[in-house]
C-alpha cells in the first residue's frame, strides 16, 4: 500500500491519429467526475504527476498540460473531441478509397491527379515516360499528406511554450532516424538540462510524424551546450503505448534518476496509480491469413489488395501487446492490481481503425465508440488469446473511472492537508 495513502499518479495515452477521439471521450468523462468531486475549476493535469502520450496521444498530452495566460491548461478534456472534429478533415483532407492498382490503394487526391494526367497526355498516357516517372514519384516517393496545416495549427496553438513550462510532468517519445534511436522528451529532464528543453510545438510535430502519412520533421535547438539537431518521426515507432515508458521514467526519477541501477529494486510499485488509455485496434477484424505463404512478397507486406498494410498493423499490435505483458509483471498478479486501469477496445472495424479516416461519419462513430466503451465491462488483455476480455465483478469502465476519480481526489486533498507537492500549484 502507498505510504500515507500517497500515490505517484500516471496517465498514459496511446497513438492512433483520429482515433484520439476515443481517449478524448474517456478523459472528458473522468474530468467531469473530478469536477463533481472538487469543483468546475479542476482539470486533468491537477491530478496526475506524469502524463505520457505518443503521436496523437502526445498532442492530447500537450493540450492538457500547456499553460494559458493564467497558468491553467489550454484545453479542458471536453474540448478534445471538438478539436478532432474541426481539425482532422484539414489535417487529413482526403480519404483512402477501396480502389487499387497493382495492389496499391490510392487516395481521392491521386485519383483526381490521374484524371488531370489523362487530359494532359491523352490516350497514349500509359506509353509516356513522363507519366511513368510522375506516377511513381506521386504514389511511392512522397508522404500521403504534406503536413503543412498540422504544423501551422500546432505552432499556433502551443505558441512559444517549452517542455519545462508544462503544468505537470509530461513524457512524449519520438524517434530520431538520424541516430536510429528513440528520443524521450521529458519535463523532468528538461528542467535539469536546457539542451533537452525543446519547444512543445516541435515535440508534437515530431511525435505525430507518422511514416507514409506525414513527412519526417527536422528542427534545431540552441542551448548552453550548443546546437542540437533532431530528425524525428512518429513516437509510435518506439512506444505506441507509452505506459511502460512512463513507469520506467518514474522509476528513474524515484530511484536516483537511474544513475545507479542497484537502487531500482527499492521502487515500490504499489505507490503507482496508473490509467492507460488505448485508441482501439481492429485485431478481431484484420486476421491476416498465411495461406501457402508464397504471396507474401514485398508489396503484400506493405499494402495488400484491400488497401491494408500488414507490416504496420502487425508491428503496432505486437508492440502494444508486449507492453501489456510487461505491465502484468508489475500489477496483474499482485495485491495492488487495482492500481492499474487499462481501457482499450480491440474490435474496431478496419475502416474505423484507419488513423487518417477523417470523414464526418467516422469521427462521429469514434465518439460513439468512446461513449459505448464507458458502458463496457472492465477488461484486460488475455495473454493466451491476445484479446481483451471482461473481468468478473469489476463493473463497467464508468464504474472504474468513478472509483479512480475518487482516489485521485482523495490523494490531492491529502497532499494539500500535509503540504506535500501537488502535480501543479493549486
């Protein structure tokens, strides 16, 4: 049990593009419960010592923790859904259709471009070298979206705020393709080392730079130690579900900043209170079949005849499940398993799973899925089947979040009573 009832509180939010609507809906419910307990003024960042987010989860993390002029969060949790509804169609302006050519799916934008090429070159279009060169360049050598609107929106929204300015501690991973290694942007690290105190806008653009969908992101940061150069792509490459990363960062901070690994054994994981929010998967809908295996060549792995990308789907599902396997070591077989709550759904249709499906009807459907998920039984990953299965006697996710909110509220009150550090100044 945590000493004097005090916990180190962690919120973790997965990556998933427009599917960020799902955890956004969950967070709106949690924040409303906290407000019922402590008043309309409170926000998510008032209760969590650490908030970790990857890709779209990193963007949500920044929205919840970036300060406004009154040092309060720029966004309330209830505003997240509206942000996705308004901005997703501009960030992902064209939707993948079911049309395909030689196994490659293409967007409406490419379809429109093909029409213009036909008019340009006439009926000899397939015999012209110019067409072939332009077609290959358009289809295979450019990101699906240019990212210009997303970059401008993030920079305008987050302004000049830097990592150390966040209202509570944040952890946002990205991946540097120049060094082929993860980059962990952490508030606690930024406060110790100005070389790690990057602008929040640059961090968010980097962690959302999903390969194929958006271009890699380069920026330079000047500090007392010189200039640091970053060549970043989506943090999901390293940690799409960042909850384990968050636990590791907390362990380092708690046990001497990780400088002496012998002290790690002193970490009491019963002191952690963790909420992990997924963005959904379509594991039950995909189910690729091997067949004789001979058809699984380079193109088939990257994009099959249905427009799906087996390699990407498999990698991300494998990483997320491995994180849950590791987390089970800390919580699921222990006396303090109630300290860890994972809310996830693995039964999305593939069209719902597409991270750039910004059609209005899909965004509305994702919001419904988030609301329905609140009514679903508390579930956990069955390590044998790989599916999330209901836990007997645990109630619904709504029930679990109400209990979680009460524990967060009680912990905040104890800190104030004993004059202990708060997640933010109150």
